[in-house]
C-alpha cells in the first residue's frame, strides 16, 4: 500500500510543521503503508521520492488546501486527507477528509462532543497555554493592557485568507464594518476591535492598510477602539463580555476563557456559538441567554484532545480513525477512562467479546461518566444506548428513570424486536432498585452484567444481596490493583 504526502501549498515544512508530518508518516508506516513524498522538504521524514508510477495510490495527503482546491491537479487515491496546523500552538494539527477550518467534516457532521469528560483539562493544559500566551505562529506576541471593562471584543481576520475568501461569501471587511456599525447602534458598551496580526500581510513592510482600516472603524463611533500589530490575544479576551468574529481560529482561544462566541460564516465550532446568519439578528445574539458554557468547554476539549493531533500517539489515533481501524483497549482507556478497575474491566471485555455477535446491541443502566460506551462502540461496533437520570445529550442516551414505563418503552422502540446482546446494570444500588432493573430488562437480554457485586463497599450491599440470590451460570471478576479495590463485575450467561 502507498501513501503520498504532497507539499501542495507549502513544500518546505520547516521546523514548525516537520514534526507533525513525521508523526503522520510514522503512523501510516505502522499500518503497512509505504510513505512517499511529493514536492516536500521535511527533515526527519522517512519517505522516498514520488514518481508518476505512484499515481494512483491508496492514501494522499495535501497540506493547507481543501477538496475544492485540488480539482484537476490530483493524485488519485482511495483516501484523500488534508493536513493543516491549528490553534493553540505550533504542533496541534488537523487531518480531515474535506479540508480545514470552516470547510471540514466537523462543520457538517456534528461531532460527538457533548458527553466527553473534560477532567482537569482547563486547570492544566488550558491554563498553561494562557499563562504562556501561546500562539500557533511561534513565539508569543507581546501582551497589551486593555483599559476597558465588560466590552464587546470583535476579532479581525485576514481578508484574503481562504476561510473568508472561499469558506464564506462576499467581502470580509465589508461584513466587519457592518457588524461593528450595527453593534455600536444597538448597544452602549465599548467595542474593542483586535485586527489580525497579519492584516497587512505576513511579510508586509508597511501598515498602510491596517492604519486606514483602523481609522475607518473608529469613525463609526467613539465607543470603537481598534488595536493593530503583533500583540497577543489572551488579554483582549479575558476582559470581554463576548467575542464576535467570522471564521477565525480565535474562537478556540475564546473558549479557553469560557467566553460566548457570536460568529458569522459558519466556523467549525458553530455547534457551540451563536450562528449570526443575518445582521439584524445581532440584537438577539448579544443577549447571551443562549450561551452554554458547559458545552463550549466540552467542544474545546474534544477538538484539541480528540480531533487534532499533537504528538505521535494522537497522530496514530487520528490515522487509525481515518483508516477505520478499531482502537485497542489501552488507547480507549487513556482517552475515555471509565469508572472501572483497569484489569478487572479488561478481563471482563476479553471474556465477553467472543460471546457477542457482530454489531451487538448494548444497553447500559447508570452511566457515571458515560465512558463505557466508547469501549462497546470502539471494540465491538455496538449499537449502544445508555440510561441515566442525569441528562446526557446525544443519540446514544435515554434520559429518565430506568424503572419507569416510559423509559422501558423507549428501550423497546430502540430495539425494534431485537434482543439486548449485553445488558450492563449499574444504576440504583439499593436491593429494590437493582432487582427492579433486572426484572424489567433481563428478560430482553442475552447476557446480563451487574457492577459492584463485591462486599468491600457498604454502598454495594443491595447489589451483593441480589447477586447472591441469582441462580444460574455466573462468572465473577474481582481484581484489586493499586488504589483500586475491586467493586466486582458479575456476568450472568443465559
């Protein structure tokens, strides 16, 4: 199998992009691909040079372009991917089947971000990026002191950038002027405008354009304050009431500060931003009553930890996803650790895997972090549903009391005449609660599992009592390790 890495837009990866391209090459090679470079200078990349005989190939990767850019100038391949560095630093990179930024697959197909567990992501990684003033262009820019409070922050973009020129319609700077003018008309607060550091061009020798634009914008109202030049963004965001922008990666930096985002142009994070489709709708957008910080936090975590690649491990994960290769247990454990003991849960999954059909139906009652589903879907390609009295959003979940007739009816509708291949009961731990779950759902299942069958925890007493009453072919997994004292997993085979 052949994989061609084509320096389509930028042939020289230099130091800033070379690492990611090397990781990508290694991940492809680990999956049995011969790595070939076309018009590409990349130190450390183990690849031979392209020849015409390599067209067609199995995988081709273009950089800094999208599907629409390569019409008529392609290497034919079974799989086409697009490589593009992103925020918040020099290493995070997207690898997508459609393109990058607003014109990427995650703009069109809603990612499964709503139920991720973000842990201490904001207290550790995000805090580090903010404290260092990290940016994707390299060394941090100088920080500016902003003398205003509770202002609207409008972040400018480069007018000639594809995210505005091709991933949106019309003239970008016309829209920028209109948004600022409308905002000044409908609200009395200060409007701080931070123009893109490369508004005049990355290699510009003068600031004629940005100076002119600054003058035009500040004439709109004395409430408008425009900043130009290569200055850091985090100080601007910190004091802002909300961030308003069009197709800018700065939206992710706004998420780092938990700020509402009002966006035009349909960026890839539109799932958690206010979709400003019409200028007249700005009056509703600035009420900010639509903002859900919890979902915004989850999207940022999913994007940076679950979608982008930033080291060899995450490059391996992303390549395997795009090659439709199932993740292994250890990868899933690192990324979606469930409320289980490592060895105990691993042994349980190894035990049941040969007892399940292809694409099994799995019902889980009681979800804690809702992370077990990644294992059933990733390892077994399961059709999964989880029930919990807490509301987890998304098609995988049923919100409600497992003991109610309404919830049972929803489960039966989902099954549509099928059996539950694996039923995992970990909900109400009282004797009456677990007994009721078993009575309602076990008749629908082929394999039934009870969690917390060990007596080491007083909260398990009801489950242990009911487990001991069950007769039949039962298997127990009770493995203590490190700080984890086995709660126990019990399997009932029919």
